[in-house]
């Protein structure tokens, strides 16, 4: 057996009986004080020598990773189970799991994680973008890969994060549908004859997210001060229990606190909306008395006739029916939040105040989302300067003949 051993601390290369070459480097001691070595096998001696020299340099620099046969798919499963699920919201876990199951595993799952290249991930992003996948989903593919590989670095499995070097496709600008004041009135006029009318009044009068609205309780409504306190939201998540049970539903609704501290907020409401809510509360109480024991009292503001919570899907269906009845263009419920924000900006409410009312994480989000309103506001602002600098310099005087 030929060998090419080096001095202590410099690693070694030797040939096995089967003809393969083994490169090894000393990487420290284990918990029992015994020497630990990292080894890798090659067909050719020059490849083994090259790997040994490279490994020694990386070990001195503190970036060396022990050779591993773990595939990208195997690591993603470990990451999801041990690092994601116990520490994030159910909806966040579902997003990561969805991206891994549908996009990362089918294309790159069999690749050894230490052999994964940025070009492979870039090709995946490009293919998904060209297939018509939304830019938001393409971005989530990159985010998922980058976050999983970042943890792999901490575990010493890889030395660099190849997902850091990707280029995302340019985001397509989404047109925001904003209702006019006349459309708002037409919608609410029709909605007032429907028990879901209160939901639309609240969405247009507070800018709350739909999930926040459906979790709203009467304890969150301060009639005296004319305030609504937002401190929770509903979310539809997968049931992760015994799915073999035929009676168990695939999804369930949970109530959770806002994602960020900005989500916790108090929203002032108009006197008109206060009066509307008082009337609605009295109506609910009459329904409760008439229903008797069948009524499910949860103190929710938006309910069915028997007090049950309303799902986002059912509210959206009702909303579309009311739009059709009013003869208005189809849109989604989120348009009511956009409409609320746009009306505030149109009456010159400072964007910082709008940010706080909407619960955005930063004012940049507000300005980027509602940039369509800003050109007209800028024009109005400049118009107010008219006459402020109306002076006449000597050179502007008529020249005498």
C-alpha cells in the first residue's frame, strides 16, 4: 500500500488496498479526548492531495466542514422538524413545508448538500419564474433555501451559503384596486340589508386585515373612547393530528397574536361607526335570546345567526355577491384595506400615522404600497406654495424707452 504521509498537523494521504486514495486531516479531539480526523476518498492521488491542502487551509481559517453524505432533501427534513416547527407560527411552517415539498425536493433533493451549487438554485428560480410562478413565490423559494443553509453553516455541515448569491427576477408591479367614494357608498347601501354589512363597515372604517376582523371581540371595542383594539387574528392552518380519522377536518381555524409589535394597535373610529356598532350589538343580543341554547356565545363581533365564527372564505363569497348586487367591479376583500389607507392619504393624513393605523412594520412598506397616491398629493402640496414667493426683482421691471 503506497502512502504519502505528512508531519503531524499537516494531514496525510495514503492508498488503500483497493487502489483508492484517502486524504485525512486532524480536526481536534472528541469528548473523550481521542483524536478526531476528517477523511475523504478519491480515485486519484492528486485529487486527494488537493483536498488535504485545501482542508488544512480552511481548518486554520475556521471555515472547514467535515465531509458529509447528507442530501439537500435530508437536511431540509431535519431543518423543518428540529429548527422550524417548534419555533414558528403554524402558517409560517406551512409556507416552508409547501416550498420544500413542491419546489426544492423534486429538483434538488438528491444533491449532496455539500455539492449544492448556486447555479443549480439559480436555474430553479429562473425556471419557476418562466413557468408563470408569482415573483413572491419565487422569492420564498430563495428565502427557504437560504434560511435552511444558514442553519447548516451553524451545524458545520457546509462552509458557505450558496443561496446568498442568487438573483431574483424583477417583481411585477401589482395594481391595487381602490374603491371610489361613490362605490363605497353604493356597496354599503346594499350591504346594510345583509348581516355581513357590519363586517364591510368595519373593514372600510378601520383598515383591519380580514383575519383581525374575524377575531375581533366586543371586549376589543371601546365605545366610550371610540376605539378598536387589534390584538389577535384568525388563521386557517392544516390539522396535523391523526389524519386517518375520517371525522377529522383537514384544516382548522386558530386565533393568534399579531406577528409583530406593530400589529398591536388602537384604531380610532368615527361616530357613525360607533352608532352602527351599538345597533349591531343590540341586534346580536336579540338573536341570542331568540336562538336560546343553540346560540354559541363567543363574544365575537362578526358571527353567524347562531353565534359561530365566520370563515374568511364565506365572508369573501358574501362580499362578491354584494358587489354583484351593487353592480360594482369584482375585487377582493383586501381592496377595502387599500381603500381605507388611500382615503386617509387623500385627506393629507401623515404617512407615519397611516402606517401605525394599518399596523405596517415600517413606513417604507406604507409608502411603497401606496405610491400611486403620492403623485397627486405632491402636486397638491406644490400648489400650496403658489404665491408664497411672488416677488418682482428689479430686472423684471418694464424697461423705460
